[in-house]
């Protein structure tokens, strides 16, 4: 018998809805994807499933045979039939302490309706700064999107307190790692750079798309470790994720950045999206 006090309500057993997600709640034993739906279509679904399934297998989950990109696309579109931001969360079934007793997964799809059918990278430039309060670890789980977001929450609260739109987090080696929900790119001269996965950022779906898309349009992209000072010397900085696309950084702690290539890349991304959606009609 369990003794449960849930928000002052004393219960003899776990509520069924909470019991199902117990391991995610207790241990953060879960992964998630943030997915953009455009007019009832999900152009990056295969990339999201590739990352999610890779992470689940790396963490020892036993994936159901029916799970696939097509399976989750169908499940997502049941609750997000038009333009939406979707969170797909997968966690391990209840049982055990740190050592699980059941490696089968469960999932939850939640959707927030959006008014736009495009990425929102054309908005005004972001004001950002460097987070001082926390550092990110670099290990075998760094590339996956886990719900262990305490450090990102702390960085977001620090950014808000200092009047920034976002914050850059450094890793435990004092290298630039990522923003609170985005990968970091920068431009020096005509060369485009991004942080290598070996420095701990999430393996971003939009990051991977740009690593393939930009060279096909004549813009080489290199992965490079970078520290605070070198990023401040860049000509341009932009942040990327699969929900919002490419967002230009206009200033970082007083340094003003240009918007040349990053604006052009937004048009390239818009053309890519238009072509993908047209082809899938």
C-alpha cells in the first residue's frame, strides 16, 4: 500500500494518470520532441523520429514494432490538424527505482494552435547574453532532448531578469554550447559556423537541416568549438530550432551584430518549406 499526499489530498494509491508517468516525474526518464505542423503536414517528421528513436534505443527502451515516423505523424495529426506547435513526450513505463523494471515506452502528444503557417524568423532581432548561473554537462546524453530542464529554466529566468530575449549557455569546459531552446550559428566573414556536437548541444533537427541545405546553395558550414570572446567577435549570430526556424541575434551584451547572411538564410528556408509542402500535396 502506498501513502500519497497529492496537493493536500491524501490517497491510498497513485492516481492512474500520474502512475503512468511516474518514471518521467521521478527520474526524468523520458525524451521529447518539439515539432512544427504546417497546414496539417509535418515536413520534418522523419528527422524528429530519427532523433527520438535513436535516443530511446540508446537509453535501452524496447520500442513497439508499430512505432515509426508515419505512426507518430498520424497520432499528432489527430490533435493538430492545421498549424501548431506539438510536443511529443515519451517515457518509460512505471516500476523500479533508478533501475527500471519495464522498458516499454508510453507517449503523450500535446498541441498548441498557431496562427502562422510559416517559420517566424522574420521577427525583430533578439537581444541575448551569456548565462552566468549554470553550465551544461558534456556526455553521452547531451544530444537528446530530455525533460531534465532545470538548467535551461534557470538560464531563461536569468535572461528575463536581465532583460534579454534568450541566453547562451556554456558547457562545463567554458565553451559556447547552445541557447535555452536553440542551437547557435555564427558568421565570420563569409564563413558560417556552428557548435560541434562534441561540445554538448542538442542534436537539433533544424541544425541538421541547415548543415545540408546551406552547402547546396553555395554556403559552406563548419563545426567549430568557440569560447565567449570569439563569439562576440563574430559578424552575425543566429539561433535555430525546428519550431521557430532561424532567428537573428541583433545584440549580445552591448555588441551589435549585422543581419546579412542570416536574412538570406531565412529566405532559403522559406523556399525549402514551400517546395516541401507543395510536393506533398
